[in-house]
C-alpha cells in the first residue's frame, strides 16, 4: 500500500512539474520583448558622435592598413576573404614583435589569437558589444598589447589592456597610415605642420595637420586635411569637383552643435576615400542611392500649398550643381530639414521657431562659402600666409 | 509695344522653352533628373538662350524707351518659371527660394542682355537719333 501510495505521489509530482501550463506560456509570452512600432514619418537617428553603419560599411572594403608609429614600429593589418583579420607588428629594425589574429567563429563573435614573439601566446573571445573587429582596432590592440604587456587583461573602452594600466593614447603615437581600399584607391596619411594660410575667404588655418593623399591606381586623386587647432576639415578631388570643401565647427552647428567627434587618422583616410567613391558614383550614375518617391499631391493643391520635400538626393530643382562643391550644402540642408521636421508649412515661420530658418540660412551661407576655397592651400607648400 | 505684351511674350518664351525641355529631356538634356531648366547645364543654356533671343527680337521689333530694357520681359519669364516650379511633379524642392532667386537672376541677365543687343542693332540699322 505504501509502495502504491509513494508511486502515485511521485507520479503526481512529476506530472505536475512536467505538464505545460498556460501560466508558463503566458510567462514566456511576457518574457518576449514587445515589437517597438515607430509612427509613420518619425525618423530614428543614431548618435552622430559614434561611428555608424556607413563607416563600418566603408571600412569593410579596406583590404590592408599599414600603420607606422613614432617609435619606429610598423603594423600591417590585412582582411581575409571571410572577414578574418591579421596584424603583424614589427619594430624599427624589422623584427617581428607580435601577431594578432581575429577569426570569425559565428555571426558576431571573433576568437582573438595573440602571439608575441617573446612571450606566451593566448587566445580570447571578443565581445561584439565592445569590439568592432576593424583593421584599425586590430592594429591599435596589437600595438597596445606589445607596449603594455598581457598580464591580467581586462576590457576597457573596447580594448584589452592590463588591469590598472592607464589608457594608451595610440592615436598620438601614430605617425602615418596607409589605407588600401577597393577599386584601386589608396589613402596615405601623414602628420605635418602648416604655416598660417587662408584656404577660403575669411578662413585662416595653421598648425598641426593630418594630411591624407589619395591615389587611384597610382595616380593622384585627392587631398584631405584636418587642421587640429582650428578643427577644420578640408578636401579637394581634382576632376570630380571644382575648388574644394572646407567644413568648420560653425558649419556643423545647426545639425550637430559643432564637430560631434575628433577625426582620427583612419577616419580621415576613409573620409577622402568615401568622398571620391561617392562623387564618382554621382558623376557616372547621377545618384548615390535610389531616391525615395513620396506620395504626390494634386498639381493644383501643390500650387496653392507647395510641399517641400527634403528627401530628394542632391540640390532639389538645382541638380546642375550636384556634381559641384555645393552638393554637400544641399545634403546638409536636407538633413537639417529632416531633423527639424520642416515642410512647406514651416519653412519660414520665424515667429514660432527658428529651426527651419536656421536650415535655410545655413544653406545660403554654405552656397556663398563654397567654391571660394583655394585647393592649392591644402598642400603644404601650396600657398603662404594670407 | 505695350508692357503687357512684353510680359506675355516673356511668359510664353519660358513656357515654350520648358515644353521643349520636357519633350526632349532625355535626348538633348541628359535626362537624369526631372525636366527643369536648372537640372542640367544644357537646359540652362537653352532656356537662357531662348530668353535672350526672344528679348532681343522684342527689342528689334519695338524697343522700349526706358534706359534699362528687358525687365518687363524678365518678369513675365520669372512668373512662368515660378508657376512651373510649383506645378511640376512633386512640387517645389526644399531650397526653392534659392532656386527662384538664382533662376530669376539668370533670366533677368539673359533678358537684359538680349534687349540690349536688340536695341543696339535697331539703333544701328535705323540710326541713332
């Protein structure tokens, strides 16, 4: 009897525990995150200070990155066919100091293998939340590990470093960077010092600069300069644009409140490569991406209450300028309109808000400022003090 | 010739030039963007050339007595330009005030230059009296 009773009790308990209850299903349903619906027309923008999808998309086209450091070390980082990254770091005598390999093991994780020439190798699993395995990241990581050691490593600011060791400013240790990209594009960045000069009317610059010289299949194709002290980015692309473009903090004030980040050596190389790439697409195809066609109001309705569309790529109703230096003014204006929610009803409503008017004033100022830049002044000996 | 006539001819000249551009947009003017005279270099040259030639003809036929000629003609073309800008498919773009100013200045220059040339030819033929 006791056996039977024990058997029944055990059976009941086991059945109770294993029986799928509606409560479990309900909890599972409650545990699933809700789909976040966005109202039509509402845009979601990322943090402008962070590198986004465009940056990583462009970076993914880089096949080799050669970085020379001030202390004579040189790192060559290459990307393989399936996205694996390999860095080889050598000292000023050419002796190999270390190798860092990143092997993709699934959709997002990478296995890191670090092999110092004079120490014990180790492997670690990267965290995709912390690490974007770019060539630049691998270069800086390999250099930091060689310089600071590999004991008691912790993740700090997206980099492995020894516990308790201060963050290394690798950017200031970099002397030159060569970025080999797709389509025969190669950007070579060096650090230089420019004398005081006028690159555009009223725009004087001087001091330490990062200069990126772009070549396409070996032929000169463009120059980009970041003036550290004045925080001005300027570039020129002979053959694809007349004159040059200079972007200072005041040009970004309406959209971002100034420079949302400080451009570094890798960014500058990618920026001039991207400018060349997108302008080439514009020159050959007439657009970079497929334009969005909004719903059309009736012609008479459009006449009396004209709709201002902010989503036509380039200079709306003035596409003759798309291949010129003011194209960026128009794109900035489109972004400004989009961000501020401007349309035909608000394009000039200063008595309510200046946000749309600021966009309009900024684009007019941009039109006047562009096209007056002297490209010769972007090279070191190109022009003298203004 | 009355002011209204010059205004009307200016208006019709722009509309005629625009009609040609719409019809031949792909073949003659590149055809990448919507047909509009400021969307391609060739159409800018064509439209302003038409304005200039028509204004020149107007000045030849019946010159204005005013010192600065071609303004009424330009106003007519400007009105037509504005109408086309807002009536075109999709409405005016996000920088339409700039487009109107630049387009208007181009039309004004073309019209005044044409009227000046026409008036000079007329004076040369009839003699400066």
